[in-house]
């Protein structure tokens, strides 16, 4: 069984129905479906982001304060 990982997009454009987040120390950019916003596991990540950054994110985008491996494990269960 293959694991589907969040789509990583290097360009600045974000397709309709997706949004960009920045994850980990290196602020790696992931473009993920907006449907993730309703998932309880992703809402937990958003809560951690709010606790750490409030509503002011250093990258100008949504930063998720966890390592990339954790992010990939959490989001791979959302598909």
C-alpha cells in the first residue's frame, strides 16, 4: 500500500482548493488541500501554530511548528 504525501510545489502559485504551509526548521513549503482544515489532526497542528506564533507568522504564510516527518505522518492519514 503506497502512502500519498502532501503535494510539494516549488512555484509561488497555489492551485485552487489548496493552500501553502511552511514546516520545520528550514520552513519547507507544502501545498495541501483546504479539506485538511476540517480534519481534527490538522486542527491540532493549527492550535500549536497559534500557541507558538499567534496570528503573526514569520514567513508571511502559515507556519506549522513541527518537524517535517511529523507533518508528513499526520497529513498522510488525512487522504
